[in-house]
C-alpha cells in the first residue's frame, strides 16, 4: 500500500495543475488490471487530466475519463513524442507508466515534472524525474 499512498498524495498535491498520464502500450506483457486501476484513480482524483497512449509514437490523447487502452505486441517504445507534447501543451506534471526501456532524444530538454510509474519489481535508473515502483 505504500506506493498507492505516495501516488495519491502526488495527485492530491497537484489538483490545480495540468496533469497527463501516459501509458506505454508497446507490450501487452504488463499488469493491465493494475494500469486500469491507476487510470481510475486519476479519473477520480484529477478528472481534468489527459490520458496519452504511446509506444514508438503517440497513438491517442484523450480525457482520462475516456480510457480505452489498446496494447501492441512489438515491444518498441520511444518517449520523445510524449515528452515533446508535454512541453508544447504546457503540462505541469507527467506520470508515465512504463518499464523505462524506451528511447528518447538525449538532446531533449525536459523542464516539466515527470514521474515514471514502473510496474515491475526491478526499477532501472531513470534519465530524469523520479521513479515510483508500482508493482
């Protein structure tokens, strides 16, 4: 229950901010029920937030309340488009559900707050922001 309380406190502390939840859809080898529960939490606590579905490109950007997640099986992921979108749309905080094995341009300058929500027992070093293990 520790990560749940941590995530809830992060969301509650940002209710007046522009928030996005990104889901890495490059594989269906993940705990989809866990991800759906996190999406529901975002919908309850921050109903104005965005849901971004992406693998090697952005597949969709919707309201968090319109969550119909589609997973792919190719295993390729890149964070570049999502991170560029966050900067362009002036999102204050990005929460990204991923195993942190995707690619991004190292020249990319990220000025926004990023939380990597890792649904695995192993949490790799994140390139920036803060990692939270949600397994």
